[in-house]
C-alpha cells in the first residue's frame, strides 16, 4: 500500500509526458490535466488556443482569457465531454462546463468547471489482498475576466481553485495523505487587425500570448516541498482570409501556429561523488515557484540545445463556410509536435464543426499518433481513442463598436 501514492501521482503526471524512460528527460508536474484541452474546436486544429478566429470565444475559457472580449456584447455556454487514453484505461473521462457573459461591449466574465476522473484503482495490502476501490479525481473551478482596451487589443486574467484527490486519504508509513490543493492565476493578451480589405475579401491577423497556472506547489503529504503546477507560456499567431462567394455565402480559412514551454525546472542529471548522490549537470529543481520559472530557461542538463527542445510546436488550419451570416460548417486539421527527448508526442488532429443560428456542435479526434517505441504500450497512450465533443450556445447582441 505504501506504493499507491507514488503510483497515483506518477500515473497522473504521465498523462501528458507519458513517463520518463532511459535517454529521455521529460518534465513532470502535479495536476498535468490542467494542460488537457477540453475545447473540441481548438483540439481539431492541433490544440491551438492562444489565438482564435473571431467566430470562436471558447478558447478564452481555457487557453487565453483575453479571447473572451472582442468588442461584442454576447452570452454563451458550453459543455464538453472527452474520453481520454482509452487504449490504456477504459474509464478515464474529462467533462467541462462553462458560461460567459459580456456586461458591455468591452467587459466579459466567464466561469467554468472542469472534472477529470482517472478511473477505478483497486487498493491492496502488502500481501496483495484487496482492501478497497477508489476512483481518483481532479477538478478545478475557473473564473475569467476579459476587457477590450481598443477595437484591436484585449487583456484577460483568470483565477483557478484546483483540487487533486489521488489517494483517498490513505496512510503511508504512518503518515496521512490528503488531496492536493492549489490556487493559480492566468493572464493573456490578444491583438488582431483586419488588413488588405476589399469589397468582397479581407485578411486578418491575430497575435496572442498567455501565461497559465501560476500558483503554489501541490502537496499530498504535509512533509516535503511539493510538486510544481504545469505553469506554461504560450505564444501564437493566426492569419484568416475571408471571401464572399455571393451575397449569402462566405468562405474563411484560418492558418495558425503556436509554440509553448513549461516554466518548470528541468530534471538534472545525477551521479555519485564520494558515495553521495549529487547533481553533475543541470540545476537543483528544489526551488521556489518564482525561481523555478526563471530557472526553467537555462537549467537543462544538455544546455541551450535541450532548452530549445522543450518548446512544443503546433500548426493548424480550418476551412469554414458561413451561410447567411448565421449558420456554418467547418473542417479543421492540426499537428502537435514534441521533441523525442521531452516525450515524443507527435500526432495529427482533425475537427468538424457545425453551427445553426446560436447553437453549435464540434467534434475532434486524434488520427495518427507517434510516440516512443511502437512495440511499447506507451506508444498508444493517446492513439485513436482520444476524442472530444463540445456542444454550446452563443448569442451575440446586435451591438458592435464602430
């Protein structure tokens, strides 16, 4: 039973990093489910969400809070369901419910609740006798505030309360465990501008950045220093081309790129000197949250080349046809790329979306996944069984800034 806490935390951490095998130097954190994308539309274009088309506001609830405010007065809600890693455990699920409302054309408030169930775990004693069953779960409450400072520029902030219950309060070596809890902040900006506008066509570019999950370390036992939250910096751009086919049909295409990096210390390389375990390359990861974020830019044991390898790259494209300015169909495709030493997650996503007046439905799926060794089950962690479905409602009041 003493190994359950280690197993539970390691499994939770592996959901995104897929473990740390020899010759790998992946970065693991507490509550990595914070980085799992609950938005089907952005998942369909490679999990890009720090920027988004003017058709979509939902990424502001998860990726970049600034996206919630775009000089429109609106109201919306959504519900997402995501079966996750079904090749590995058949009953892992994520649900996300959200609501947002613009009090004016400049100020929008949003709220969401995200719940992540890790499936059933059977507890046994040291002799292998079953002593119970528990379903580990993690969830957070999320509040967002966004404000448009000009017709082209908006800022947003967010606050999360996070609970990670992986152990069911079992005792380990006589010491009680408990749910890990944290409070984290988010901040982001978005700048977009329409250019090359003609009578029937136009171009629009969008630049966005966000800093997510800035908060305290998570502890499951009262002793020890705790584990870092997955603090992450993201930067992205999107170019959109709009073309009026006729008076009732408009064609749009979004082309986007996003890069992101965890602001968490890299694991150092250890060795033994005079019989003592010591760091022979890299930096000590047992530092404060602020120092860890700063240190994350120069602490990789492999030097600058390894630091650059920690950057994740995403590219995506979405084609969209809008009918009578109120209904639409969309098809997206994206690619997620991670360095082989940092987890080797490389996969293609596809997304389909339909909208009728104020109601929309999006579905996305991972089509092709390449990870580690195809002879290893870890290579199929994501596989063809990770999908996402989002249903929502968005109504825009007929008030806009000139």
